[in-house]
C-alpha cells in the first residue's frame, strides 16, 4: 500500500478530512475533528500510526514485527504500522477501519448515528 492508496482509502470513509497540523511532513486523517490515523511522510518508507484496542494491539505486536508501540504517543492504544510487505493490504485496511471505528465510537451519540447512516 503506497501513500496515495492509503490517502484514497482513508478519505473514502464518511466525514473524513485530511490535515497537516504537524507540518508538511505528516498527514493526519480525522473524523469529526478527531484523529484516527497519522502518517509521517519523511521516513523513507510508508508507515502509519493508528489506534487499536490495547489487548488487540498487544496481540498484533506479538504476531507482526511490523507493528510497534506508537513511540510518539503517550497512550498504549496507538501503534506504528510499518508497511513493509509482510502483511496484506486487506489487513492494513482492517487496521485503518478499526482505528476509524474506535474514534467514531468515542464521538457524541448524535454525531455517531449520523456517520453510521452514511
């Protein structure tokens, strides 16, 4: 999965916007103003940082060398996923979907209901 594929996939989700709040070298994808995916552009390889349930995150880190704790985040539920060809595009999309859903679940009920109807 390259950067453009990642961008296209993220922007296909309801109410998603792309921002550059950390400067021109980091893409951030938000749903209803809350970040669900962060993608550094100056690393030399495609990688992204996504939210994940803490138990699932631990399981993924044990199972895949490409999944690392989100070193830049203070929270255990953020993970850095290095897109290095060891996992399928389908699995990468699942991680993006899970991160998106975790953020949507944290939104106010009315906002959540509106997004889920789309």
